């Protein structure tokens, strides 16, 4: 997996999408100007011009959570347009969710959303492993007896492993910590 930090991930790429970067920039702006924007948004909520989805928290916090949730939904829809390789789809979702988590993580106001985002990251990792590496490992569990001209389970495993590794070699995982984490879970899965 390659380290590449394109500002805009092209269609079919696993990198961070420009929509994610933009939304996180806007959320950062709202956080940096919290007191001014919060008073404006509270006034809009009182006058009925803005209806927060979560009335139990300040309107600005609700708006930020709505923006993050909307971004996650948008990314999920965008990922449906990926080619037939589900592994790339899950890696795209993982990279973008991890970027969101990384950028929003220090915010105590978003604690509940951050917990949900952490669970989604773990889910994307599991889905990626299942889509990418389960087919490789399934070669070792082939109960069919060996016939002339057929490959042994180990030979099939090696071929499938090489095919998967070659296909994913240039996929992007921009964050070094996430890249290390993925390598570790892949190694553990294969071992």
C-alpha cells in the first residue's frame, strides 16, 4: 500500500476525497469561530430558522454532527460507484472515515459521534479484510482432492496472494498510522 496524499482522490481511488477535505475544513472553521457562530445559530434555532436534529446539545454541535453524518452518507453513496472490487470500496471508506476521525478527534463536543466513527473505522477494516483476504485464505481450505494438473492448496494460496498483493500495491493509504495498522491486521489475518 502506497503513501500518497492527493488533494483530490480521482474516481476509483482509495485516497481522501476532496468532499471530505472540504467538509472537514468547514467544520474546522465552525470550531475555530465557535462562540460567534454558536450565538448566531442559537438565535436561528430560537426563531425557528434552524431546527437542530439533536435538541439536547447546543445547536452548533448538532449542526457539526449533522454535517459529519451527511458526509459519511455521501461517501457511502460515492463508494457504490466503485468498480467491482469491493476491497477498494472499503479502503476508500476507511481512509475517509479515518481522516474525519483524525481531524475531529480532539473535540470533546463530538464525543458520541467520535465513538460511532471509531466503530465505523473498525467495521471498514473488517469489511476490507473480508473482501480482500478471505478469498486468499480460502484457497488453503479447499477440500477437493488433488488431481493431475490441479494446483495444491498452497500453490493456489500463493497465486491468489500474489494476485491480491499486486492489485493492491498502489492503493493509497495516506496516513502512516493507518497504513501500519492495516499492515498489522493483514499480517495477523494471513498468519
